[in-house]
C-alpha cells in the first residue's frame, strides 16, 4: 500500500499538468524553450508516475488494466476479470 502523501503528490502533479498543458503546447510550437524552463517542473507530463488504482503501488503497473501485477493476480484468481484463466502461477 502506498503512503497517502505519495498518492496526494501524484494527484497534485496531474492537476498541474492539466493546468499548464495548453501553455506548454503553445510554447513548444513557438520554439520558446526559455519560456518552457520557467514553467514549474511538475507541469511536465513526463514527471507523472503510473500507480495502481486500487493499492497505489508504483511498480509492476499494467496499463491495459490500470492496476499492478499483484492486484491483477488477486482479481483474476477471484474471478473479477473475465476471460482470464489461471495457468501456472
């Protein structure tokens, strides 16, 4: 389970990226790299980290499902993900 402060930090980054998205796009098209450097560091979408939607785990993230590998395995084992059969894990 991730710390609440780490989850909150990711939410704050998402808001900052959304806030400056149009401004970043305009500055990139204009080629104003000095203006890009003056924006906050967290305004860059590269700084965002994928986290499991259920546990907040940052590692082993599966984009297709939006959860970590551990959560995926638990959900598949409980039959919550249709079409997934247990092979040999």
